[in-house]
C-alpha cells in the first residue's frame, strides 16, 4: 500500500518485461488473483483489510493458486516474521531497502522457474497421453525422447534403470548399454536411495507425479543439482508398471539461488559459479571495477591488465566499438539500463560474443552515481543461431536441388515419348506390311510401359524425398509380391530367355508397404534382367534368420567398386546399357534405395565383374501386433501370459466393436478371437475384418469350447486360418502364432 514502494516494484516488473497488476489492499489482491492469470506475487505484510500472512494462507489452500510463487516484500526485518512467512508457503522473503540487482535476479529466476514448470506440465501431459500406447509405440517414443535436451529415463520399483535417452547418457558419461540395470542416477548413496523410495511410495494413480530438487554425484565425482520430475505409470488393471523421470540440470541456477538466499554481500563468488562477470564504472572516471570472472571471460588472469575504458576498447571488435563507447563515455547521460551485445577479441586471439546488461544507480538527487553491469559469454548461443541459419539455407538449397532434379530427369521422359510418336506416325501412314505394323505396335507398347515405369519411379522418388509419401507397413505375402513384380517384366525376360527362381515359401511374409515394396522388387528385378546374359537365371529368396529381408541374385555381368559407389545416385546419363544394349533412366535403383531407407532399412550390394550381383533388401524390423478378442477378462490374461515369451505387441478387446476400433487405428498382424461372445460373435468379427480394406487378409486364429466339426468348417470357410479348442494349450497357441506371424 506504499505508493513509493509500489512504483519501484512496478519499474522492476517493467524491466523484466512483465505486465504488472498493482493493488493496495488484501481484498483487492484476492479479487485480482481469482480473476487474472498471475505468474508471480510480490506481497507486503502490513496492508489494509487482509494482511499478507492471511493472503499467504489463502493462496496455499486454494486448489488453483496453491503453487503460485509468492515473494514477501516488507520492511519487517524480523526472523520470526520471515519464518512465519516461509511456514505459510512464501517462496522468498525480502526486506527493505531493496538491492535492485539482487531483486531483479531473484524475480527473474522465479519467473524462469515458473515458466519451466508450466512447460514441464505440458510436457508431462504429452508424455502421459503417449503412455496409453506405450507398448506398441516404443520406437516412436524413443524417437521423441532422444531429441530432448532433458535427462529422460524409466526405472522399476527397485530403482534400476530400464531406459535412458541420449541426454542422460551424455550427462553421466556412459553408454545406454552400461547404464541399463544400474540404479537411477548411478547413486550409491543409501540416504538418497531411501529418500527416493519414500517419496515414490507416496504416489498413487490420482497423484502420480513427484517433483524434487536433488544433488547427484556423477561417476566422475562431480556433484550436480537436478530438478527431477517423476511419474508413476500404471497398467489398465491399476498395477504399477514402472516410473518415468524427466530431469533438468539446474546446478548453475541452484548455486545462484543459494548465494542470493545467503545474502552474500560479496557477489564475486556467485557470479563466478554462474560464469557471470561484474563490472562497475563511473561517468566521471575512466577506471572500472572488474570481478575475477570478467578477466576469465576475456582470457586473462585476474589483475593481469588494468580494468579501464581503454583496456576494454582494445579488446572490443573494431566494428562493434561504435556502439560500446557511448555506454561508457556517455554514462552520465544515459536515461535507463541497457542490454548490449558485442564481440570481444580474447588474449589468445579468439573472438567471442558477450552480452552486457547494465543498470544505472543514482544518488538521492537523481544524478548518475555509477553503473553496474553483468557480462556473460554467449558465444555458444550465437553459434547455435548461426547453425540454425545454416540449416535453413540447406533446406532452401535442397528445394532448389529438387527442382533441378526434376528438370534433370525430364529428358528421360522425352526419349520414349518421341519413340512412340515416331512409331505411331509410321503406322498412321498405313504403308507397312501387317507383320511389320504389329512389330511397330509392340515396340510402341514397350515404350509406353517404359514411360509409365519412369513416371511412376519419378513421382514416387520425388514424394519419398520430400516426405509426402511414407510407408504404411503390414504383413506382405512375399512370394506373391515377387510373382506380381515378375509378371510386369515377363515380356522383357522372355526376350532374353531369362528364368525366375522364386525360392520363397507360400507362407513367407515381410513387414513392408506392399505397393512400395513391390516397386522396389520390380526395379531390382528389372535391373537384374537388364544385366543378365541370355538364358540366365534370377533367384529370389528370404534368407533364414533375417526377418523382413529379401535377396535377389543374378548371374550377369556384375560390377566394379566404382559403379557400386554411384549405384543409387541418379544423375544425367548415369544409366549403363544392358547386355542387349537396353537403356534405362537410372531412376529405378535410386527410388528403391530411398523407399527402403524410408522403411528404416538398407539395400546392400555384393558384386564383382563377371560374377553376377546379389542385392540384399533389408526392410525395417517391425514388432507384430496381436489383437486378442474375448469377453472373458481371465482368458485375456491367460492369453497375454502365454504370449509374453514372443516379441509381439498385444492389444485386447472385450467385444467386436472395440476390436474393430483397434483394427481401424492399428496395423494388426494377427487376430485371436473367441467364437462365442454376447452380441456380435467371432464369426461376425471375421466377416467385418474381411470387408475392411486395411486388414482384408489378416490371419485369424479362432478359439472356442465348441469343437463341433461343422462349426470348424464354417469358420474356415469364412476366412479363419486356425481353430483351437478351449482350454487352450500354450504349445498349440504358440505354434499357431508362429505359423501365421513372421516374428523378429
């Protein structure tokens, strides 16, 4: 309620770029808190209507305002008052007169912490939503957390780690493999272990989050402070699965806060810990006062050079000197504080970027007494900004390269079009013998096929590289896919009397996008035909023990290392003629490479001149998803336990409706369903699945207490792949699953 104090604090808030809401009574304060979105409260104790102690108590009991940071600003310099405020939940207790630099630093720290916790809540909410699908989306989850700068890990009841991200590994200086199974934070401190166990034991499904600030001793012996948020993860049955933790290194901030709370009169130590340098200068003098950290930032030993304007000017980059001089030479005429970025040439000759934040200190008459400044090395931040600019330029360059690429391949379309036009012009003249005319028509048709294949490859290559086209994985019948690809090329193979040896079994399957995978096989088979000798053979197989892998071997001319090195790069005139002089565009193998890469896989080539070529196509490993449908929860539990030894994701549904919802959203590799269920039964589910475009051929295992022969026949006619009678034996179940799903 003191106008002078209020105006001073409003000025501090404005300097921090905050919107300030000022009131003079406790009643008005509560009305403002309940009506507005407040991030920080500066509270006097002795104010009209409701005093500060009462307001503190009201805030901490409020379900919405309870975690709002409150800084008590008062003239009561009493230990009892300070203790009372802290017990009531005050974040800090500051007595008059205020030190503006310390006050601003404290408030900035609290605001940053508040902002971080708000972001943390959003992040935790996102993580919580992702946990619903954690089992089947582990790879996606890993991709998300590996990109975070915070330390992210998961651990069990015994505090042993089950997952760590890259930031966690970097922090502790060890690999994920070595950290797995160790205690969280690598701590051997029984006191810390006991604290964590006690705190984690208090978590429930309704209150699953724990926040702590704890000191951690790293493996190199260094103690670091972490702001640690841990969430308990529960299964659908309510059982605790494990804990997920997100930690942020707050060592520097903690050191500063501790120094501020201790009210250190000497700021040198706190500034050193935070890597901040302190300067003071007067408008009437050329001399300056530097903390030890200022010397270190400039690359000097403390006291090595004279702290004055001239010394500073010698270090400032000449191009930045024009904006630095007015701050020091014209200090007496400055109206307000300032933030100034400039470059400094260190003693060792290296150039760094620094930021200087300055505050004007006036005497009682309003005359500038001196200026206080804090200087910090921001070179890394500038480097990051520069790197972002470089990446942006790279993206723009990539766009230009794509346009250039489209222009480059356009000539590959003109040749077959020109050939078709020329042949058709001759046919239209109607001067050819019938046999010659048929030959010309066949040639035109061949050129049309080449043109369509080139267009298809070109469009898909562009879409794959631009991210427009992404693989949609499912279980693909590999043998049928090979036959379909060969049918498109059969006329080319017949011209050279080349035969296909399809060694893939009838039940052989791979995890891949069926359309894109077939295009890869077509391109590689086309390449094999092109470079095979007349009367040769091409062999396609699934190598044992290598899931989602297809090999294509030919007996053709082979290639040397130089050709292999540019095999998947499309450039003008990069395509080589085949054994019968066939020409190509060079697009097919480049597209195949990008398609397999988009799957998360790779194409390997083993070839030597005159010894043929082996292409090994490795699509990404995908964990199959098994959908179990039964209205009996005990049976679902039994099935889940029987399948736990297999590397599969399990989804469960208690009725057909829920099963169809899952099937519409997920890529399901196998369905295990009960026959007899209330409402729609297992046969209804099979019928709906067969009509659904996403899973028309998904394998189905049906279980039932009904072993009637006619029931089995009906089920098999409707598309059921296997029928098992209850009670289900584990061996029978696992044998059936293994026969229907290609397990990793």
